[in-house]
C-alpha cells in the first residue's frame, strides 16, 4: 500500500464557506457560491474566530515579546502604534564614541539588521534614542534622526523590524539584563497594582499589571526601570488573524478544520431559515467538533499548585 508522503493539506476561506453551505443544503458540490452568500459567510466566520479568542490558550497563538524599557517610565503602550515592543530583536554595541546629532554610527555588528528597521541607541544620559536605519546597515550604519545627545563606545544598540499587535492576555514574564540573565517577574491584579504606595520608585522591575483596552494595551511596571539596558520579555496571547480574501488560510492548525466548518455551518443556518430540528443537529455537531479541537489544544505537561505565601 502506497501513501502520499505529504502532510500539507489545508483549506482556504473559499473551501470553508463551500463546506458550510453544503452542510446546510444551500449549495451542491458542483455549484459556485453566490457573492451574497460569501459576504454573509465571511462576516459570520470572522465573528466566530474573534469569539473563539475568549477561550484563551490557543497554543499556536502564544508568542514571546520583548519590551524595551525606559528609565523611570512606569507605563507602556503595547500594540502596532504603541511603544517599542517586538517579537524578535538583536543587540550590539557602539564601536566608537558618537557626538550629539551624529547620524553615522560605528557599531560592532549589523547581523540581523535591515534597512528601515527600528534602532535604539543607549545614550550616555541613560535614555534610549529611537530612530530608523537608513540604507543597508553595516559596521558603519546611517540613522534617520541624529542622536539627541552623546553616546560612548560600548553603549548598547537594539534593533528590530515590527511592533507586536495588542496582546489579548499576558501570561508570564521575566526581566532580562544585557548579559542575558533572566529574573522572573510577577503579573499582578489591577487592585494589587493600585494599592502600591509609590508607583514612581526606581529599581529593578519585579511586578507588572496589564490592561488590554481596545486598540493598544497598557502595561504598568513596578518599580520603574533604573537601566535602559534591561528589557522585559513576556509570553502573551496574540489576536487570531482575520479572513480578508477568499484565498486566505485559517490562522489555525489544520486539526481545527472540522471545527471551523461545523461552527460556520451552525452560525449561518438561521440566515437561511433552517428549522429547529436542523439547527439542533448543526449545533450538536459544532459543539462536538469544537470540544475535540480544544481538547487537543493543550500543553502535554504536568500542572503543580502551591500556595502564595506572600
């Protein structure tokens, strides 16, 4: 018996809509979905996917991010238009002393950097000067905006390409120093953060509170950072991507294909006037498929419980 040897089966939005319409008897396999049906199904499909984000802990959508800290700043905006926070970054050092307003920097290494990347240079006053890379980076790298003040040889330089989207939830995190030594921090509740007596005290970050809000989330840290070379790294749940074009694949593992198709069939059924018996059948199927997918979407590790003795 010969097998295919391939494991790359996938579905796009068009396939999902076809399957859902066929499941409710509103399209035969040899028909093309009507444009009005596609519009309805696309809307319901995106609503369903966004609703499923409430379940949390979709393993493939867990990401690790790095927030670049500012000395004495207690609050940070997380999102595509927020503060400097990214999934992947590199760091190096200046290879020469650089004066105020300098736009041509000597750096030890440009590995991992690209034109138009965001670049942050730690200045001698302890702040970070953020700008972008102009042209191809190298051991001499040109930046778009001149340094706000002087920076000495050996000062740290950070670079990254894109900011993260707004985290839905932050699960855990740690502070990393320039030597890549990590120290866990506690993510605390809103009331616990509100009860802190001096939110502007300076030191090593040991606690943080996250408010997801609507566009960019807000991360509040305590104490406020005392070094710009420390970064805050954290694990978070990212938003699931939209379906925009009919050729878009789901932002899901293929193991979720049945759950997506069954869920969409159930959600579009009222728009096509299906009776209560048919609705019950579709609902039961959607629930079974979703439970199976969620049951597989779990880390295969032990869970330990211990009291918080603070």
